[in-house]
C-alpha cells in the first residue's frame, strides 16, 4: 500500500531487483554464500545500486564469523557489471558512460556529484516555488518521502539494537537511498524507496504501538496509491 507500490506490478525492474536482494540476504543468513553471490550478481546486473548489496553482504560475512571464504566469493557478483563496463569502454571509450550521460535523461540530473544537503535544498525550493498542480504533487511526494526515508533510516540506525535491525540492512538501504540523490535531483525517489526494504521493517516495528497513527497513515498511503496509479495509467509522470 506504499504510494508507488504499483510499480512492483508494472514493467519496471523494481520487483525483480527486490526479489534478488531478499533472496541474497536470506541465502546469506543461511550461510549459502554461493547462492547469495548468484542472487547479488543478478541484482547488480539489474540495478547499479545492487553494488551496495554486495558491500552489505561482505560486511555481514566478515562481521559475524569472519567468513573469509565468503568475503572472497561475493565479489564474483560484480562480473556482470564489469562486463557491461568493458562493453562501454570498447563502444564509447568510457567505462562510466552510464553515469556521464545522466543529464541526457532529463529530470534535472547532472553528471557531477551533488551532495545530499544540496539536493534536498533544491527539492525544498521546487516545492515552494512551483504553482500547485499535478506536477507539484509529484515534487511534494519526492521531497516528503525522501526526507521520511532518510529520517527513518537514521532512527533505525540509532535504535538498531532494540529494533533488531542488522547493520548490513542499514548499509544496503543507505546506498539505495543515497546514490540517486548524487545526480542532484529527488526525481523518482518514491519509486527507488520501494527496494529499500529495511525502511518498511522499521515502519512496521514503530507503528505497531500506535494504532491510530497507523490507521491514519495507511489511509493516506492508500489514497496516494490510488491517485498515483490513476496518474500512471493516464500517462503522467509519477516517479
């Protein structure tokens, strides 16, 4: 019932990527490191932010039983990405071409790294300067949900022991949230948040105690989900 959860049923990579991520973490928990490596490889081949899944799994393997074999095995999941970068080097003479063409995609993306505070400030200025319209609602969702996501992750990190939140989950979610903002825009963040599953775990733990607040937020989320789905079906930009 998240406002952009309809993307999990659309022809987008989020559903497959999320399945690979969850499969990798489950396999890692069961010490099935070869399976975890394969799942991570599929995730990385699907989305660049999958690289942070690799870092999270390496942390999980090393911080517990210090499984050196797993730490050495997991980097094999980068084979797909390295092959793609080799192709870009051969074809365009730039292994990071996928980053250097970000401005071509529009949405205000830039090819130079923009720090998170500056990106957030840009989002705030947009919300307070763009006239109220359908696109304003999109901008507002991008800003509010991004701020909520980062605040939730910070809270989860601080209370991770009480919430029983693995640090590897925090590392993964941080990468998923942070990487898109480095292009200088919050565009599509409500969709990117979908694969940051630790956020939903934290929200579930926190809202379990507050029935009224939970009911209000569920109603609001469903309302936005219906609105966004209608906008998406009609061909409008949502995330």
